[in-house]
C-alpha cells in the first residue's frame, strides 16, 4: 500500500492555466505538507496543515491555494500558472506536530509550464 | 532563521569505500532534530537517518552513521561500504517549529556518485 500518494506524477500545461495536484495519505497522520523542489533541487516548504487547519503558509503567492477536505487529503490548486512555477511538488505527512515525527514524502509531481 | 549548509555540491566514492558528506546548520533552538534524506533518480525522498539534538550518542543505521557536533553545529553523514544503490542526492535538514507546526529546512544537497 502506498503511504503518501500524489496525482498526477507529471503535469505539462501552458502559462495562464489553472491546475490542481492531489495528495492522499493512508497513514492516519494529522499533519500534511507541501514542499517545492526547484530546478536546482532546492527543497522548500510551502504549506502545512494540521487536522485540516492551515498552520504554515511560507510566503507563497496567493495563486497557490491548498485545500484540505479531510485530514487524509491535501490538494494544491494553482491559478494562472507561470513559467517559474515549473518544479517538482512534494506532499508529505507526519504523525503530529510535537516532538518531531518523521515526515513521509509522496513521489512528487513534476509540473512543467510552457 | 534556521539555515542548513552543505558545502559539497558533488562527491564521488569507489564502491566498497567510505565517504563522508558534510553539513553545518544554524539555529537558536536548544532542542531540535536533524535528518539526512536520500533522493535517488526516482526522486522519492527517503529518510536515511535522524538525530535528536539532546542525545549525545551519534545515530547509526546499518552502513550509515552521523558525526554530530552540537557545539560546532555540524552534522556529517558517513556511508561505509558504499554500494551502487547509494548513488543519489543527499539532503541534510533541520526540523524547526513554526506556529505550532514542524517544518523541515533543507540544505542544497550533495550529489553522490558511486564508481564501480
């Protein structure tokens, strides 16, 4: 069973379009995250949610809107896509928000904006 | 703000040899956690090892071990008996608390090549 899954794995789209990436975890974790890995492989957090509540919003443009319909899902919707949005987006989850629990990463979604 | 520095963009090692990847970090916290993640070409992020800052004993996981020097804020990863499957990007990370949630702050990574 896949612990953290993301769909799609690859996404190619044109500038100006709106797209969504879905994430699901079957680990029963309370906290979920979105990370962005740029073309130089640098990973940086975008958002974290705990029990469907937004906790961290790391100065991400408001074209990016995360949505958590339940604590097993955290989707990322991106409006008006720009060339600079091309990256790999990783979803992750962890058991809780205290005393450091391991973060489990999904397989990533490679977004290419043309 | 917490920062993580990996000064070696690329490293190479011969199969069966030992290699050490460097990492330094900066934090004002006294209690924190440090991690090494591996990212093979499949791009899956895999936890290699983790270290609690309050523990003086260095963490070990099979062929992987760390040299944690808290005063120097150094957290290097040693890979013994290197195998071809160890070839990957390795990321050092520190876990920090923000707004009641944890987040990982990553270094820029070290690309490890294993030569047969």
